[in-house]
C-alpha cells in the first residue's frame, strides 16, 4: 500500500532534523535507516515506509505533522479517539497513535498526559487483523488508577478498537459518560439499563446507568489487548 504524503514532507522532515541539531547521518542511525535512504527522503526522491515512520516517531517527532503539515489535534479530550488521527499502514506495519488522554480506571477523573503529545507505535498489520480489528481503527490508551485490577494496573497501556461503536457483549470498553472517558466492563441488563463494572470489586461498586440515561453513554471502543511493565 502506498503512503499518502503531501509535497511539503521533505522540507518538514529536514526542518525537524535541524531543530534536533542532528546531521543526516546521526538521525538516519537513530531512525534505523541508511544515510542514502535518508538523503532521498529529504530530497523528495523517496518516501519512507510505515516502519521507518514508526522509528521517526520514537525520536519525538510529530509524525502527523510530518505527513500532513498539521499538528496532531489536542483541542479536546475525545478528539484523538473520535477524530481519526493519521493512520499509516504499508501492509506490514501499522502505525497506531497513542492518544493524548488517559482513560480513567479509578474514581472517574479524566487525566491529561503531562507532555500533551501524540506518540506513535508500530504493530504488525497481520497481527491486528488476526485479533479481528482493522488497523486503521486501533488506538493506544493509558490506564490510570486501580479500579480494573487485576486485569489492568495503573500505567498499563491498552489497545482500543474504535470500530466498535456500540455494546455487543459484556466485555471491557472505553466509554464516555458524563463527560468522562473511562475503561470499564460493560454489562447490559434486560430492562435496558447498563452496569459499568470495575474488576477491583473489593473496593469499587457497580455503577448503574438507568435505561433513560443510556443514550448519554458513548462507546469509544472495545479494549482487546493490554500491556505494561512488570
């Protein structure tokens, strides 16, 4: 799959390198590409693939801005989830955005990541599809709090399938309710109400969303993978 990169990409790539105070050789080494390849990127004679862009993103460079000329949108807490940030997939590696807010897995406060930046991570496209999700619908989200212990601990990162826009089972979802983005186990009841359940039930009680308020419950996506430090 070819990558859509606007004509201003080479100049933005060159400017980003110069702001870091690095030579072409130095940044090529850090990004894991050869010097001739990097020279072609800056000259507009070649376009980097998704795997290279993932390496560039790890250097702290805003890949979204490189590709489009526009900074990643941080205007609202939910924009990274619902606004479909840039997604690059070359058929082998998909670059997945880590959105600029944390999902609350505690008392309910929405927590902004301190640096406010969107970062990107590469995942094998085939692996994502094997999980039953489309790579372009995947977002990374940080967990904050202890209400989902032992399933998720504070600081864990989860993958969210934003292609799911409604509750289809009693699994774990990232949902927005009363203006808060939270990660909970969602249980449907026969009377049309919904239970938001924490896995740490020794401390956290179920939260009941009456049937008359369910329309205010927005499903941002279903959590299908989690990872963190040990």
